[in-house]
C-alpha cells in the first residue's frame, strides 16, 4: 500500500514539472503576461489549487476552464501524462549507471521538445546539443554512426529539394535516437511513431472532417521511444 502511494506521489511530482514547463514554454513563445500565479490562457483568471492538480484537474473539468469554459491546452495533459509515466518508470526499472542516465535525460528532453512542437513547432537547438552529449556514453557503434550519417545527408536533401515536407527537428530527433538505440529498435521506433501519427490523423479526420496539414511529429517519436524502452528494458 505504501509503495503504491509512493508511486502515485512520484507520478504527480513528475506531472507537476511538466505542467510548470508547459506554462513556462507557452508564456515564452506567446509573450503572455508574466505572473507568479497560474492563470487561464483565455480569460486570465487566477487558478485555484483545485484547478492545477496534474491530470486530474483536466479530466474533472473535461478539458475546459472552470471560469470561461473555453478549452484547455491539450499539450498540458500530454506533457503531464508522459512525464508522470516516465518518472514512475525510472523509479521502478532504472539504475544509476551512466548509460541509464543518458536514456533518462533524453526521455525528458524529448518530452520538453514535444511540448515546444505542439505549441509552436520551433525547438531550440540547445536541446539537441545536450542530447548529443548524452549519446556519447556508451559510445555509438559504427552501424549507428553510419545510420546517423545517412540521415544527415537525407535531411539536407529533403529540406533542400522538398522544403516544408519534413521539419528539421524531426530529423534531429531521429539522428539522436539512432545513436543510442540499436538499428532494429530504431527502425521499430520509426514504424511505431509513423503508425501513431497515421492513427491520430485518421481519428482527427473522423471527428473534424479534415486532416492536420502540419502534424507535429516529435510527440509521436517521444511516445514511440518510451514504448521501445519500456518493452525492451
């Protein structure tokens, strides 16, 4: 019983960090009014404690503001769920080795970049630089370096000849991940991420009757990465 309560605490602590990062990113990217208090993005009403419980508040309020009834940003719920899950998974299954630290850090960076991608599709390169440093231990194999090199060439080719077809951030994320995952797992990650993206587009079309022209792909890469790590850990 105590262990279950402790796991729930870890989940909500992790989710709270995601909520904080989402608010910080949203205010930074949208030039929203700065305040030491949390407020609704639409009516700017200060939120109470009951409005800010990670995941639970969003579900209880059915994704709408208690005061103006406008929709709450879904990227907040996405970030809270992923960070809460990742925090619990780390507590249950990871050790303190350097290799584990690399996977843990890249997992959190992927969540943060997913939030950037969902809000404004602009991801600072500093996150990819930090991720690259953590890929160097254990040192990638020759196959992983070859895969990364091919991806870099492909990225420049597509961005030059087919501008707008892919975002550079998607390629950067895949390059980072091919340096820490064996090729079969990396290939499976691409398959899962693409499948999740197609399913999301399908369900979106069924409800909204149109497709998303610029679908953020980093969130699907992040979910696929966590599926791969969870299944093969």
